[in-house]
C-alpha cells in the first residue's frame, strides 16, 4: 500500500472519529436542549437543565465546527458537493444553530417570561433540527443524490430540499434524533437533580426504545436499497478525480462490507448494547453515561463502515460518486493535517477533561437560584 | 441579481456582521487578562469587580461572535463550492487548524471563566482567562493565514489531473508576509476596539459622577493598552502597505487612485476625486515621497500605475489563454509528457486566462477586444477604496492622539479633570467599528475581481445552486442577524446603564 | 490539582506523541513534498513583477 492510499484510509477513519466525537460530545447538549421544554416545567427546572451544559456546551460545539473544517481540509470535494448540494438543509441547520449561543447567554438575563420562553423554544429548535438533519443527510448518502461534474470539475445537481426529505432519509433523521435525545437524557440523568433528573431517567427509557425500534427498521430498509459498487480495479493512490471510474448499483449492496468482514458487526453490538446497558444502569449515572456514548459511536461506525469506500454516491451519474480514493486532498495536505491532529487532539482532550473535572457534580436548584453567574 | 452578486452580497454582509463582534472579543479578552492579573497580584477586590463586570459585557458579545462565526465556516461550502474545490487543498487546512488549536481553547476556557470562580484558585482562574485570550488570538492568526493566501497565493501549484491548486510548501503558506502583517494589524485593531470600548464607557461613568474608582482604574488599563495597540495598528498598516506594494500592486494603485506610473519616489494623495471614466484624479493634494517610501521602502523603485498594470495584465491574459488551451489538451491526453511541459511554462497565468470566462465561455477563441475587457476588469472599485482607506487611516491617527492624551492624564491622575476629554472619549465609541469595517472593505473589495489573486476570479468560485436559494438565505440572514443585533445591543446597554454595582455582587471591602 | 503520578503519565504520553509525529513526518510528509516551482514561473505569475 502506498503512502497516499494509507493516508486516505487514515483520514476516512479520522473523519469517522471526528463525527463520533461530535455526536458524543455535542450530541448530549443537543439532546439536552431537545428535552428542555419537557423535563423542565418551571423556570428553575429549566435553568437547571440549561446550567448542566452551560459551562461545557461551547467547547462541545467546536466538535461540529471542527468536523466541518476537517471535511474542508481533507475532503474538499465532499465539503463542496455536500454543503452546496444540500444547500437549504444546511441553511436551516445554520439558522437554528445560530440561535444557540444567544439562547444560552441571553435567556436568563431578563426576568421577562415571554423572553425566557422564546429562548427555551429557540434552544429546543437548535437541538432537534441539527439532530434530525444530520440523520436525514446520512440517509440520503445511502440512497445517493443526483449530481455530477463537468470537465472543469464544476458540479451540477438536481438535489432539492423536498427530494432530501424522502421517507427513508426521514426515518434516518428520526434514528439520529432519538439517538441524540437518548444521549441527552443520559446526561441529564447524570448531571441534573430532583424532578428534572427523574424525568430524564424516564426519557432515557422511551428514547432508548424508540431508537432500538427505528434503528432496526432503518437497517432492514437499508437492505432493500441498492448499494453502490466500484467496477473493476481502481487505483487507490491516483489523483483525486471522481470521473475516472465506473460504478454499478448492487442489490443489498450496503451489506457487502459487513458480509466480507463480519467483525464489523461489533459496531452494531456497541450501538444496541450501549442502549440496553445505559437504561439498565440508570441508577449509576456515570456508567450509564459511558454506555450511552457507545450508542452514537456504534451507530456512526456502522453507517460509515457500510458506506465505505463511498462518501457521497451519485444517483444520476454513479461514476461521478465521491469515494475515499478520489475525493481527498493531496498527499501532502493529508499528511500535514494528520500531524496537526496527532499534535493537537490529545491536548484538546486533556484540557476538556480538566474542565469536566472542575465542573463536576450535579446542578441543584440552589446552584441556579443563588448564583450570579449561572445562566 | 445573479448568483454571483447575491453570493458576494451574502458573504460580505455575514462577514462584516461577524466582524462587529470579533474585534471586541479580541481586545476585551486581553483586557480581562490584564485586569485579572492586577487582581491576583494586588489582591484588591475592586479589580475582581472590573473583571466580572467587563466580563458580563464580554460574554454577551462573545456569544454573538460565536453565533455569526458558525455561518462563516460553512459558507465556503454552501455558497462558494467551486472555490472550495479549487483551492480547498490549501485553504481548508488553516481553517481546520483554527478549529483544533483556537476554537477548542477559547470555547472550553470561556466556560471556566464564567462558571468556575468558586471552584478554582485565583491563579487557576487567571490561567483560564489568559488561555481564553490566547484562543481568540490564535483564531485570528489562522483565519488570516487563510485570507493572506487569498491575497498572495504562495506555496501552491495547479494540478491538471485534479483541476485544483495543491500545496507544495506549507511553511510558505504559514509565513506568508501578507498574512503575518495582516495578523498583527488585525489583532491590534481588535485591541484598540476593546480599549475604546472600555475607555468610552468609563468616561461616561465619570461624566455621570458614578463608579469613580472603578472607571478610573478601567481607563488606566485601557489607556496604556490602547496606546500601544493604536501605534501597533499604524506600524503594521505600514507593513501591510509594503507587502501589498510588493505583491498586490493593483490594490495599492487602486487605493491611491494612481492611474499613471509616477517617477520614483511616488507621492501619496491625501485628497482627490477619482474620475473612473477618464482615468484621472482631480483636485489632488499630494504629499511627496510618502507612497514610494511605504510601498517600496526605497527612493528609486517605481510604483506602477493602474493603466500600466492593465497593460501588463493583457500579456498575462494572452498567456493564460495559451495555458487554458494546453490544459484542455492535457486533460484529453493525460499521458503526453510534452504537453505537460508545455502547460508548466504557461500555467502561472491560467488564472488571468480565466478572467475571460466572464466575457465568453470559450476563452480559447478570445479576441483582442475580449482581452482588453478582461484586463480592464482587473481594476477594483477605485473611489470606494480611495476613500475607505483614507477614513480608516484618519481614524487610526485619531486613536493614537486620544490614547496619548488618556495615557498622559492617567499618569498624572487627572482622568476626571477635563470634561472635554471625557466627552471626546465617549464620542469616539463607534469609531473603531467604522475603521475596522472600512479596513475589511479595503482588504476584500480591493482584491476584486479575484477570489485568489492571479488564480481564481471571484465570479467563477460560486456554487451551482439556484439564485433563488441564495436570495432566500441572504434575506434569512439579514432578518435573523438584525433581530440578534437588537437583542445584543439591548442587553449591552442595559448592563452598561446598570453599572458594576447592580450587575455583579460587590465584595464587602470593595469601593 | 493533579497528583504527581499524573505528571509521569503525561511525560510518557508526550514522548509517544513525539515519536508518532516523527514517524508521520518520515513516512508521509517527506515523500509527499513536491519540488518548488522555479523563480521564473513564480515571477511571471506576479503581476508587475
């Protein structure tokens, strides 16, 4: 295997790790926000919910920003094609995300009930919309979306928002939403107190059941969708030009990778196992939290492994599909970025751990009511 | 409006809007670090009050910076997809590193800054504050390395097999002189912004006879930090002028409205009325030698005029047509080594050839007339640049004067002595934002018609989405951002009016 | 805030990281570096140069 080929593989894995990092770290505060109006019925209860993530949510959100930046740096063709192809969906996600910093910061600064309720629902939207669109986008990747490139590598596409909101993709959106709500409930079970914690514990059960059912349905449906397969041998270390290959559709094609490598089923076990264990361990919230982290990890790993080596298949011009072998940056860029990640990510994880340690302990009503700095 | 105009409008609007909040974050974060250092060193509670009060205002502003920043990260992909493909191999890396190195740092430690006063020791909290400040400044570094590459694209070459620019020398990208000068200049401007913010609000308190001890201490810090920063802005502005004089000659000529090449050393036009049609500037008031010294740091190097540069562009464009033609042949016959060598000889001007796409899609058949039009299109908007630059610089010199006076008064302990000075400080409040936005107009509008100078014209960088989609998102941003701005200003002025006493809990022994 | 044993672990991890970075440099970065385009083409690329 040449260096370029190894680098592309490493960066495919890193992309998955960063997406998992986003889902595990930012997922629980998106899930917390999604649960806000339901587990918090009084103003103090809602403030408890908000303050469980208050000190850490901004650091968590950087996983989302980094995900975008890493896709740009390592897979610029994917960045360009998916962000512009899914334009209106991206704008919708951006709109709700933009409300979050203001929601957290501004909400409790005025006593006005209408003001606070508005921001509560803004935070709710900022939780459920990205969580759902994330899944919808992934679902569409499995189905393929209509796009191609001209000779200058300029993209043309007939992707539309309505086209993206098809039944299978919407199911995947619900999978993603239930997964994130589950993880958020697990966090609240760990970090909140009183009635909020009790309601979160119940939410874990409901969201967990919903996730298991929806995830299984989506998996069964996935078997009915024709997968994509590269025809013939393809250079894995050639220049990044998607137009040089041929691709066919294969029935049950998305199960090909797991059939060839049954060890990949471990990722499925992680997802299901994480849900079951977390629900069973609710009385031990720290352990439950670790188990609930397995759920997005396993789900994303399952999806990524099934999709490999495809990144963004084209339903209208299959040959133009973006794959790991022809949509990456140059060898030098991948190598430099790998060095940067190895250099920086452990440092990030280290100081993030410090912050969680410093801010350890449940958030009680007294913390919120007596403090001048709480949200 | 077509998709190019709409996309440009949207990017300009969101970027200018984002940069309402960033400079204050940059400046205030350092001021907070300074104030908290004094607190830890002296143990005097009033300094903690300073940190916490200015911190409340910082927090409101920081949230807006984050919110509007998310848009920027994704807008390259949503609205400038061809640009993202064409230069992403080079441009994407600094953005990703910005996330890894800077965003994580600032976003993580901002949480400790606000929430961990009672959980950390004094020194530990102080470290958190300085790490927050470091994060914001590193963020500026990486994004300006990215922008600097757009202005002067070093360390990369075109790859015919992938139809994009690819990195050849990452160190060259990092140490790009344009990027380095721009970074120090921009963060210094942010420091000035933070200093004026603190100075003006404190001056207002003194005029109202409120919070005298609080205000005087705030002004003392702002005055010294502001003076150093204001001087730094101008010095680095000069450095930027020099790097532009070397590497972005059309931008310098346009800022100067210098149509003809003058004999060296060129003079600087203080005032004038540029006439676009006639290619002259009327009613000029010139200062001899200044431009030549700034742009070339010599007395004998010529600064080329706009008309001369347009002439040179014609040559580049003709060469670019050759490059484009050869490129098509290489794409058709990828294994032909002779064709590739031929391409290498001309590929440096490929970007200039692409300028013709605006006038005809089949640029291989460009006529002399097309080439002349494409060459003329390399001139950015001269009057806008001319005046933006002069107002920005004028305001910049005013800051030096104001902070020098403030510094003098703070040393003499006479900050509340002269009401005229306090009023001058208060009225200066909006000026940093005016100067800063004008600066970005000079930087970005002055780079047109290029997205990446000599490599990719802006018009070619847009996504293939529909114009109506972009109109929808543009309107959406305008509405959202306006509403958020109203909320932001409302909250800021509420807490400024309340003042430190009402906003935060005063320790018992504070003044 | 940290026990002394953590300090030992941190130093160990930093050494591993340094080794990993050196490995990455020699395995991936060095082979990927493309020779710098010559001064003439760079000069021709700069307008006014």
